[in-house]
């Protein structure tokens, strides 16, 4: 039984399109984690044709970025899922065929972490996007997988994990996606790019410049933490005297731990 985990925070304008991608997928349930929504996302979800397959986890207070992903994964695991497909609530593009490729990788190809290449045709990179990709590539070089993965990382694009990965990677790491990748490789799990979706095909809505900067700093800091882990160093988000915090301080790890323990799982 594959579960889809969909974190949602104020996505009323596009959540129906996102969920449409799940209509014909070979999955048993769609776990929607409502992350402090203040709009009509919940009402729109309750009117979707897939409602009978939905499990809605409602959090009235924001959990912070990526914490809902870990919450959904732990919940799916507690219900004996065979794997999890992660699909962010703002990915409105028509990507159902690529999602199916990710599911196939973890159900039929013995892959433990199936990633999406969101830059398959990349030629030029500028500005902060270039910096983020450099740190993602730096992590993959540290893991010895730069040729296989390029800049691919679970922080960007839909991806899927096997039950073996859920059993192996700590729940906290699923809330720091690059760290989950590092731990998968550390534990000799099979990681593979299973599909490609050019970034613009995800159709995630544009945010303001401040949000873009905070997201970039979050990803860079996450990659730095992952590199520290692989090198056996204390976790750090600092590089060359710059601390890359981004949205990291807003992550409610305490809520995640309480939720996981409430399911009867080890944190």
C-alpha cells in the first residue's frame, strides 16, 4: 500500500489541481497535512472527487517547512504503508505520469529513495538559484553520487521512499530533506533519479522575493547540516562565516516528536 503525503498551507487557488494528479495513481490513500491554513484549502479538499481516499491531519498552528512531510510519513508508516510518495500542495502541473514513475521505482525496482530531476535541461544558472544548486551539488559530491544525481535532492520536486527507508531514516531527518538523503546513502539504501520534471512544469505559484531568499537559505543550511553529518561533524548551518537559517528556526520539531510518540513510534 503506497500512501501519498501532501503538505498544504494556504493553497486554495491550486490544491484541487494538485490533488487531480492523484486521481488515477496506484495508491491506497492520500494523507493531507493541513499546516496552519487560514484560507479555504480545507473546504476545497473536502469537495474533491478523491475525498473517500483522503486522510486529513489538521494542525491549526503552522508546523514550519517540511515538518508536515515528516508527520505524514510517520502516520503512513503507522498504518503499514509499503512506501510514501511526497507531493507538495503547491505543485499544480500535470505531472501524474511522473508521479507514477516514482511509485514504480519504489514498488517494482527495489529503489529506496526515488528522486526527481527538476533541471534536466539546465544550461545557464544565475543568482541565488545558482548558489542553491552549487550547495546541492556539493552535498552529492560529498556522498560520492554527483554523476548519478547531479543536483537532484528531495528538497525539490516530488519524490518517493520505500518502507525500508521509513524504517531506517529518523523521522526528524524527513523534515530536513537533504539530511534524509545523506542518511539514506549512509545506510546503503538505493537512491536513484526515477523521473524528470523541469521546474517550470511543476507550476508552483511564484512567491515574493523574501520568500525565495528564505527558501534558498533553508535549503543551503539543510545541505550544510547533511554534509556535517556525513563527515561526522556536529550539525552546523554555517559556511565561510555566514549562517544559513532561512525558515529552519520555524520548524516545530517538538510537535513532530509528540506526534510520532503519540503513534507509538520511536522518535
